[in-house]
C-alpha cells in the first residue's frame, strides 16, 4: 500500500506539476496530511479520500474533472494509461476529445458536447474511447460545479468500464437477428425484412417472391448420424443456398430444417421454377459430414406478392401451403401457390383421417403388375401395388397416400399387411412366379423389418427366393453400419432385393457395388427422356445395363407404354420390362387365370410416346371482343391446347384464354373442327413443379384494381379478326 509514501512525498512538498501522475487523492491527501492530527472532521475526510483512492486503484471506476472550458483538470492516471497516455499529458485536453464522436450505430454522437454546453448533469452516458488501439466503452457520469456566486466552474465526474456488458449486448442483438448455427438471418430478422420490403414494394407496385424450403429426410440423418452431424449438414445446406441466392440478408433459417428466401422483383414463374429446381438439385447432391456421406432432398413452396398475398403473413402462409403441396406430391419438388391448394390441404387432412382405419374397413387391396422378359415376352414375376378405394371417392393413388402414411406413422401397419397379403397370394399361385413388394424407407430404417419378413414367409410358407423387396435409393442416407446390417439380415433370410426408381434421386452407381441387389429398376422418367432426340439417357441406361450384367444383376425398365420405347429398351439390352405396353396391375382373381404354365404377353400400345401433352378436363374462359365464353381445355401442352365449347371458330382467330387467378394467355386458332379448336399460345407456359403447367406471368392485381376503377377494360391485346362464331 503506497498511500503513506504519497503522503510522505506530499510532505516533502513536491512540485504541483507532478500532481497528475501521483493522483488527485494522493495530492489532496498530502495537503491534508500537512494539517494531520488537527480535528476529527479532518480525519474523517482523510479516511474518505483513502477509500476513494483505493477505489480508483482497484480499477472499478475512475474520476475526472474539467474547468469551465471543458478541459481536463484531473483524470485518474490508470485510466489515462489505458488510453495510451498519462494523466499529465491529458490535462488541458477537452473531455470530448477522449471519446469518439459517433455512437455504436455510426451516427454522430451529439449528446456529450450538448450536455456540457447546457451545463446539465448526466449519468452513465455510454461513450467509446477515441484512442487508437483502445476499443473500450465507458459509462461517464458528471455533475456541473458552481462557485459561491453561482458561476459555473466546470465538471466533476466519474467513469466505469462497460466494454464487457456492451459486447454481450451486441452479441445478444446479433443473436437476435442471426441464426447462430448457420449465420443466416433468423426467423425474426427475415420476417422484419419481409414486412418492410412488402410495405415499400406495395407502394411502388413491385413484385416480390418468397420461397419456403424444407429438407426431405433430414430427420433421418439426425437420428442415424447424430445431432452434431445434423448441425454440420445444416451449415452446408446454408452455404449451398447462399451460393445460389447470393444475397445473405435474403436467406434465412427459420428453425429446424426450414429455410426461407426472399426474392425481390421476380414474378416470372419460369425463372422462379428454374431457380427452385436448381436449389433442389444442389441440395440433393451428396454431403460429406464427419466422414460419412449422406444424401437428403428438399421441397420448395413459392408464393409471389402481390398475386398470392400482400401482407407477409398471407404470403408466408401461402408459401407454406405450396410447400405442403410440394411435399405431398412426392418430395424433391417445388410448387407454386394457387388458391385451390386450400382445398387440397383440407382433402389431405381428411385423407389422413380416413387412412387410419382404411385397413380395418377392408378398403385396401393389392394388384399385381407383370414384369416381363423383354426378349421372350414371358412373365417372370409380378410387382404388388397397393390400391385404396374410398367408398365415396374412388381409387386413390399410392403416390398420394403412401407419403401421408409415412408421415402419419401408419406405413408400418400398412406395410406389414401388404407383405403378408402378397406372400399369401403368391403362395397360392400354382407355379413359382416371384412377387415383388415395395418397402418404404421408413420400414427399412426399422430394425424389426427382417423379423416381420421372416414371419410373413413362415406364416404363408412362401419360398424366400420368390419374394423380392423393392427399396428406393433414399435408404442410402449415409454409409452407416445399420444400412449394411439391414441388407445382410435381409439377404440372410434368402429374399431378393431390388433397387427401385433408379434415376430419380441421386443415382450413384457406387451403391451397386456395395449393396447386394439382385435387380435394378430404371425409373419411368429416365426411360421416357431416353426417347427424346439428343437425350443422353440412352447411353446412361446402356452403362447401367453393362454394370448390372457385370455384377450379375437383372435390369427392369419401368413404365414402358409405347412400342418405340419398348424397341429402344430392347436395343439397350434391358432384361425386363414393366409397363402398360404389357399389362397394368391385375387383381389376384384375374392373375390366377394366367399362372398355370408359361405366361406370355404380346406387347400392345401406341406407336410412340407423346411426352408433352396432358389430357385433362379444365373449365377456363376464352375472351374475345369483350365477351367471355366458357370453354373446356381437353389437352394442354406448353405451346398450345385443344379447347371445346365453341362452334366453328375460324382459323387465325386470336383470343385470350383465362386460366384463372390472373393467368392470361393470348392464343391463335390453328385448327378448327366443329366444336374443337387447336390453339397455339403466344407465350409458352412453364412447369408448375407438379407435372402441370402455369403461365409465366400473371396480370397484376394492381392492374386489375386500376382497370376496374377506370372505364377501360383490362389491358388485353386487341384482336385482328372479327368472327361470327358462337358458344356451342
Ligand atoms: P413403383 O414401385 O415405382 O411402382 C410402379 C408404378 O408405376 C406403379 O404406380 C405402376 O402402376 C406404375 N406404372 C407401371 N407401368 C406404367 C406405365 O406404363 N405407365 C405409367 N404411367 N405408369 C406405370 P402405382 O401403383 O400408382 O404406385 C406408385 C408408387 O407407390 C410405387 O412406385 C411405389 O413407390 C408406391 N407403392 C405402391 N404400392 C406400395 C406398397 O404396397 N407399399 C409401399 N411402401 N409403396 C407402394
Ligand atoms: Mg416398386
Ligand atoms: Mg419404381
């Protein structure tokens, strides 16, 4: 403790210039010390000064004083040293020069000089050190001083170091805006961003799209590889998203495996669809996390302001609905919002409810689709396909209800029933025809699967090698020991394994070497594309066949409908074919008529596959000369349609087809046959992500609002032909 020594030096009558270095209280103490021993009051003051000096030395706080001009007359030396100076050199400096003139938001700091000129007192004013290399924050308090005559003489005050509190407050606000795992904006920040963007854009009549994104099978990665792996994966997902979107502020993680992207000034659904497809493709590439390889997918829902909503709440809700639809349509897809999704979502919920006891009510049945040797036309086996008939709704596709069953946890019961029924049926066939059964990845992930299979075989007496389990490549989430284990356990039972839907996900030939498949089933979409001129799929199929042959696996081409496809498939040496060209799925009763002896089927079907046209029945409007006619679209492609409902429309007539929800397309009649017209679109339509089509652009609600206010009708293109055709 050096207080006595300072008192001593004071007693020695040191120069006043030395005051700064020795400390204010040191000096005062020395002066008081000169009168030491005088009165009790003096002793009390002395004690107080010692305490203050201790305080100053402890570093918890410091003191300063200025003269009437605001120049320092005192500052605690230890603090001056933190600022890279000494108290002595700082005396005479303006107090305001100790601190940066800007605050933490970069705005000019006017408070301190203002307070000083007003001679007001201030408390814990946060200020940043102005000295280079010193990025401390100080909380400064000060009180104005007046002499006996009430004249302002300066300030006395104190300061404390608040750097730590300040930093943690900054961290907290950063945390409040950013997702700590990925560094992307968080839910709070993106929703604020969307609010402000939409508010500004509504005034300027600009459009703004949002995408909601959900990872497929992320939960499985988390469960099988562990949470740290899940976290590492999410970081990589964020990086890939940023690479595509570019603007960091516009991408956010909402939580879990959900992401949101804001895309200002885009309403072109062609562009948005391409972008969504890019995102899905990028996120579906394999990841390497903690030495394991894993594959996930993504689904995307898109909503666009002002068409699909003006407020951020509406827009997000609608994008969410679109996302839900995308997932319901088989995952790995995108979907645009449209108002009929509301009913679709309700339907889906109702479907889930009904699905719960569909088995008990006996609404499920199996059909068997022949798998045919492509050279001999001999049926070598059948695939069991589930059919659900709802009394009021008719047959529902498994592509629709299997994902619901998976999500609702019902797949296990349904899967067990399928397995048991298929084995039972197959055991009753006279020959030794094989039966293939689809196994959901959810079933595959359950360690009990081999037991269930063994039980079904034992109960029905079916020879194990007559049962083939079809597994999709999504079971290859990672090179986990469990996957290998499951394959071995199933092979040990003596059943056959087939890789289903090859060519739809991330098709890696690498699995084929490690997993003990007996067959590869090449997906329909892959085969379809192969017949398109310029497609490389044919060459890829040839490579798959060559590899499969080398590994002694069979190949099956799925979904062959036309004779040209069959011809191609035969040329590519695919050993088996399954498709309408041979047969659709047939019920057990019908199958039994064929199972005695050899069963051959003669292929039959259209000469070629038309890829680009959908048959449908959709009521739309055809607008001509300010009349709106109700017509039905019977056949739609990106470039044209067949419509019904008008009689004898001359070739060359132009009108606008109103597909609803602001989707207008100008069309010209190219063929006219009584009540049917073939029309060509002026603007090609684009994919809606679900195998359907939509217009690239829509008529903006702003324009509609403006048009209904003014006398002029919607700004539709004018027509060149007058016509005398009428509604049929
Ligand atoms: P998948 O396993 O790839 O089955 C082949 C699908 O293609 C069947 O559709 C079949 O009817 C259809 N298909 C066959 N040939 C043609 C053709 O020439 N043209 C066209 N357009 N389609 C053809 P389905 O029965 O609607 O089943 C769809 C998917 O649902 C199946 O695809 C399978 O993944 C799943 N699934 C069906 N039954 C079951 C089941 O019992 N359990 C599980 N977990 N999934 C099932
Ligand atoms: Mg299958
Ligand atoms: Mg398949």
